[in-house]
């Protein structure tokens, strides 16, 4: 591939025409690489070429149609625009049936070529972003269900693996929908208890009159309606893991009994004075600030510190925006399989929503959005009409692009052109960052700090 990403590879054996077209396209704000033959172009254009190919049809040795077919064999989705004489139009139409993106008959207005290239670039960007999603999902399967390439997710996975076999009780804190049960599942799967059951109890979903018997079980005749013995959730988790979600909803009286279980590892089912030993690991989860509840007196301080032997905080999705495309790609593929549909191609509206939405419902909200996209329930974005030069503020997509470019420039300025620091600040994968530099015509090198003399 070319050393620097370009928008257009322009191929024409006529040096004068090639130079004139390259200059016209560059004046339109596109980055262009010119080639005098198909062979030169084939040496640098591969399946990851980020731009559009524009080629004259009439060329010696390998003509434009043969070049198109060879490029199509490398990447069927690569946009190729053919430049034809009037006598070649029928051939160009046949090539479009084979998958060529567009053709222009000579003489053509440069504005017509620029418009076709810009549309093709939008399509190319969507194709490459879809591929990146699929590649990212494929390369992170070993880390399921904790997908993510961000630094905070890497640290979270590392911490969970460190404590998974330590057999200590764990407190998991995170917002609604952030994946607390996923973390509990990972701790269980990665521990030596994996062969035994993982028993989940949502303390906030069970009425107070029921939760005690659900947790501790009861003997026959323990109360009216107790016709036979029932093994409680705590005892059922013997040898495995007990996951207590929404621990903050547990009543003060039940908190006392849970504290006894944690300290003595034994239970006394309702209707008996007999105690039974239990070998369990407890993972408790809360979506609220437990220390604040302790200060208010609604949550026992001793229970909090007993659970707080090991503490894990799950970052909100807005804190790791760079992981959103990867997660969405995984959930979309899973939803498409469940609904027995092919995964849809993502339009610009979906990609923009993924990048700009704050995801207050976190991963759960993203899962539901992926399901709506898979079912075709998300309206595709309508193509916008470009704003007239110098008129108004531009369309919404253009304003969004301008804002994105402004943020990238500000991050480069703040980090003195350092790529690693800039991508970390923006929460972007490095490849996406470079794609956006190319898209907005930003020269990263211009932001590098000058070195002091002698260094």
C-alpha cells in the first residue's frame, strides 16, 4: 500500500492529462497519488487501500477494464471509477454490471468527478469500518464475555484473572447495565470453582417476605404452605459461586444474617436450629455508592467491609468510547444469528450514533440498539445535500465532521503531536485515528513540539 493514506489513486498513461486531473482533485481538497500505468498501481493497491481508484480505460499493456478486474479479485468492495471515451461507454456499462462504481465519459466536468469520488469515499469508509469491527471481534474471542481493547478494560481483565482463583469475596460496583453479572460470570469461569454452579440472586427483585426463604431454604412445616423441604440458593451454590446483585436492596435484618454466612460459612434453614457448612465464594454487586449508604445508616458498615476484601469497578461505556464499535459488532453478529438474518451493512447514521451517543444504559442499551439494527428497525440516514460554499453553517453531518476535526486538532495541540497520548485522550484505536487524520486533512507532524537545540 502507499506509505501515506490517500483518497484517490488516479491512473492514466497520458502524463499531461494525469497531472491536470491530479491538480484539480487536490484543489478540491482530496489527497491524490498519480500512476502512469496499471502495473504501477497494482504494486501499491491492496485489499486495505482506504481510497478510490480512478482509471482511464484506454491504456497500453493492461487497460482500465483489466485493471478493474484484477483489483476486484483483490477486493470486491474497492470502488473503481472508469474514465472512458464515447466509444467505450458500452464496455463501461458492462463493467458496472460487474461491480465498477461509476464511469465518466470524456470530456467531463471536474465537479462531476469530485462528486463521484466523495460518494465512493463515504462508501469505502463504511466498508472498511465494518471490516474493522469484524476483525476486532474475531481477535478478541478469547476475552469474551469481557470485550474491549481500551486500557481500562485491559486492566479490568487483568485484575479479574488475578483474583479469580484467590477465593476471596468480591464487591463489584458499576452503573446499571454496565455488566456486573458478566464480571461475576468471568470470575466464576476463571476460578477453580468453574465446574460447580454459579447461582445468581437479584436482591432487588425478590419481595422481602420471600428473599430469606429463597436464600436460606426451609424445612417442611417451617411455615404455613411449607409442605416439603426446600434447598436455599446459598446451599445450592455449595462448591461454587453465589452472585448477589443489587445488594443495597437487602433489608437490615437480612444483612445481619448474610454477615453471619460470610464470617462462619454456615447457614440455618428456616424451621431448624441445625447449621450446615457451605463452601461458597460470594460476589456482591451494587449500582449505588455503598459508602454513602453506610454513612446514612441504611447499609451495615461491617457487612460493607466484609464484602470489600476485593473491589472491582466496572467503567461506564462513556468512559471507554473506543470499545463501542467492537462491542456493537459482536452484539450485532449475535443478534443477526439469533434472528436468522445476515448482519446488515452499517450506514453513516448508525456509525455516527455509535460515536456520539452517551449510552446512559451502558452495555445493555448497546445490546438493545444492536438488536434493533439487526431487525432493520433503525431508519437509515438520508443523504444530505452539501451546503453551498460560504453559505450558512452547513448540514448536520458537516458540522459534526467540523467538530470532530476541531477536537482532533485540539488533542494534538494539547499533546504536542504525540500519537500515543492523543489516541488515549480521544479514546480511539490507532488505525481509526489515522483514518480520521486522512479524512480531515490533518498533518499530525505539524503539531510536534520543537526539540531544544543539542537534543
